[in-house]
């Protein structure tokens, strides 16, 4: 069976039945504070959350707000000094970040379980949409399906995906047509400086952190802001590795890495088993040369599915 045949015969319902037997909807009202949303994202290990209009019954969803939107909103509007002097900014409603979000997709709110799996693959194959709402039964709460869920589904059915599993990371880049430019930073960089580098570019999602020898010792992304609150604002002045250790623990800072010629099958397995959002591609001397994300995996499957048999 080819990947095209596999996807053409599946519905979004098939993924839900296999991976999500019970609804696990986490959402926030539009009047929730930024600080509260940061905590919700951390507590549920998610990168985005659906926002519904406060007091609406039944709930009327306005869109997803992502941790990337929160980063952009926070770091584009303030300096560290202004945040320290006016920490109540974190008590602003999430609707302010949602209003400026570049990731809002009405399609992400309107998927149905009866849609072809290819529709889900197409929607989750770019960086600005990480999760979608899937409606099943009328009157019932929707399911949330994420990029991670989709890659887990691919991994569980890798025997049905065909030859695309043999693609190496460089070949994946050729298929996808996108070359991701890696922008490393020094371990001496402060957390504020690191997040400020990420904030202006919505497509720069993460940066490897290197030691003096050029080896990767950590990775920083918008997701590392999750859990930010008024009490932790001073932590942003710490070196990035120290900030990350304070957030994740000293044993959970080293990112997932692999050799740059790993195959799609190996990369997919590493992402699923580590529950990571990306894997850094290194040469034989452990120097970072590239990165593959959940988005990249889905995009490659999408492109290869569309090719003639």
C-alpha cells in the first residue's frame, strides 16, 4: 500500500477512534488573563489553546491562541524594564493577543470527523496551525487533534506509508521545498535576549543553544515561556540555560538530536518516543546543521501523497 492509498482510505474519525477515545478538551474564555493562559499551556503540555467568547452558551470559539502569538505579543510590545515596572500587563485578557494573532484559522475550528484524513494533513502541514477542533456529534464538545497526534498516527501505521519512510532528512528538505535556516545562540545569551530574537519572526520557532566548542547544549523556543507569571519576570534576565533549567529541571534541557542522514521513519520514531516538537540534525562532530519539526514530517507526507503513483 502506498501512502496516498493509505490516506485516501482514512477519515479523521479513524485517528480519533484509535488515539483519542475520550474528549480531552482544554479551552479558555476570551477574558482569561495572559498569565492564566501561560499556566494552562504548561499544565497541559500544549502549544495552543482554543479561545471561546466569554459567557457564550453554547461556547462560540473565536480561534486558537498559540504560545508563539503570546511571545510575539509580549516581546514586541515591551522591554524587560517596562514589564518589571508594570507586571500587571500579564493580567491583560488573552483576547488582546488573539486579536493580533497571525495563526488564527477559521478552518481550524470547523473540521468534521467525517472529513478525509488528507484534509487534516493539509491543514496541519504548516507552522501556524498546531491543533484543530474536530466536531463529531451535534451538541457534544469537540475533540482537539494536534500535530503530535497526527505524527503518532503515522508512526503507528508506518507499515502502510510505503517508500517515503526511507527518505533521509536532506531528501525531506528537497521534497518539502523549504530550507530551514538554523540560527544558533550562545549559552551566555540571556533568556530575554533569546526570546527577543524569536519574537519578530513568526517562522523562526526555535534556536539551538551552543557551548564554547560549538556543541548543542539546549534548545529554546516559544514553548519555554509557558508558565511565565509576574513572579518569574526577573528570571528572564538569567542566562538562557539557567532559565531553562529553572523551568524544566537540570536533566530536561538537552534537546533531541540525531544524525542528519536519519530516515523519515527514524526521525518520526524519535519525535514520538521523546514527545518532542523538533529534532536537531547534527554532523559526526555534534554540530547542528538543520532541524526537522512535526510540521516538516506532516508536510512531507502531504507532498508525497499528492505525487502520482
